[in-house]
C-alpha cells in the first residue's frame, strides 16, 4: 500500500473523480505540450454522463492553455474503468502530436494502462486488515502505531495537521453559509439551520443534530466547489470531519489524538482503495459514503480507547451496512441524495462505534471479507446505478444541458 496521504487529498469540490482527477490529468497533459495549438478531450461513460453536473469540463478547460474541444460519449464505456478520457494535442497544421487515454479511478487518483499514477511509492508490506490486526495483537500496538512504522512521522503529522485544519475550516465555513447551492435543483443550504435548531435541544438530540449540521456543512461546501479534504472522496467528504469535529468539541480530544485517529482512518481507507475501489462510478456509493463511514467509525472507536479488534469491528459494521448502496446523483450533481447520505453516515459511524464498544471485538465477518463483497457487489451493479444518473433516484430527472 502507498502512503495514507494518498487517501487525504486537499482540493476543491464537487467531485474527486469527476473534477479533481480530470483537472490533474489535464494539467499533466498541458505540461507535456506547452506549445500545442489546440486540444481535444473525449469523455466516456460515467465521466461523460454526469460530467456537466460535476463541472468536469470547467476543470479541464482551466488547465489547458490552448483552444479545447470537449466531446461527450456517455454511452461508451472503456474496458478498464467507467471514468475514461482521451486527450489529443495538435500542432499548428492540425497534426496530432500525442493521444493519451487516462482514467480517473476515484479519490482524485489517475490510472494509465492499468497503472495508477501516484506521487507516492508502495511503503506498507501488509495490505489486509486481518494481517495488520494480527500484527497489532502480536506487538501490543494499535493501527496508528503501525502507520508510523512505515511513514515519516514528522512529515505525516505535519500533513495531517493541515488536513485537520482544512476539515475544521470547511465545517465552520459551511455553518456560516446560507443561500442556494449552484445548479438547477435550487437546493437550499441546511447546515446553519440544523446547527441553530440543535442548540435548542439537550443531550442526545442536541448531539445528533450537531453531527448532522457538521456533515451538511462540509458536504454543502463541497457541492459549492469549496476547499475540502477527500476522505476518501469529495462526494463523501462530510463524514470524517463531522465525526472528528463533533468529538473534538464534545470531549476535548487533543490534536495529537485526532491526528492518530486520522492515521487509523486513513489506513482503513487505504485498505479499501488498494483491495477494492472508492469510485462511485465503479462500485456505487458504497465505495464512497460506505468507506467514509467505516473510516469515521474506526477513528471514533480508537478515540474512545477501543482495542484493535473493536476498531476493526466498528469499521466492518459501518461498511457492511452500506453494501449495495447505489450512486444515483440527481442531475449529475453531488447534492441529492449525496449530502444527506453524508449526514446519515456520520451518525451511523458513531452508532457503529457504540455497538462495537459493547463487544469484545470478536465477530464472524471480517472487514476484509466485507471489502471483497463490496467489490463483488459493485461489479454486479448495472451501470445506471454507478454515477451515470440514468437509474435509481436520478431516473426521472433530466440531465443538465
């Protein structure tokens, strides 16, 4: 596995696979052809089907420094991944100087000819939760201690402190923002109102309302193209900040403990990204919101002193109970049902933590088995339910022009 920095990417919404990935690819292609007379970009499959709602074309055009034509082919799915795109560069005589097909595979990552393009090398010798849990039990250490065995602790801590800061700022910006989100749905922001209403309750209802408001705040910032952290994707970026922000406020956990929780949750997301997928276009929303819920559940359980077995169980339950969740964004926007799903997943992460805390951590179905099942389930999902906006909740809504 690579560095957990690859799970947490700081950037701008609304979509890691449909905005961040294509923008990164366009920038790389532009850097290779600074003297190009013009470009042509063909978007395929899911990338074309919901690209307008996710502002894919806007992200690409910002990164190419020559006139660019964009061709949309939503009915053509390239074999390797649903989010395929082909870049072409031309000289002054209209001759093609390069043709490059690349895939946006989720979380802002790119793949070329089956090889992921990453800033980070493989550094972890173990790729499965069962193996890492066994290491923890043999050494008496926890997951975050496994992480610092192979990462540069100072560099990682500095990076995660920036991640934590961006997460907190996204929550706080979102709580102050009001109005309507961009796009044809005319969807009103709700975070500020949920937060105000939550203050009027006591105990459990107040706590739950606050968690909802924090998740809504970050997800609404993402939907507006604001600065967020992929955890593990833009579409699921509200879950982790909501849980960590809530726990840091309610229980006054120190930044050091929050960073250690981020290490554990990053490891959980890394395991899924390595052995399955976090791309909604490939496995549905179970790979985005489901994985975010697992990450947050594991982080919460660690903060409350859970054993490695209890942390694994908390993450397992959170992902297991998202199996089969489709990715069906209305009008191709990361708004309905995506924003509400972040809020519900944040609450479910806390419930998974509580449930696991009542156990000794031993259970029948391992986290690795759920990850394997999630990938199989994703492969079995028909394409209308994998970020194409042609099935599910999105079926009766027209795409953006």
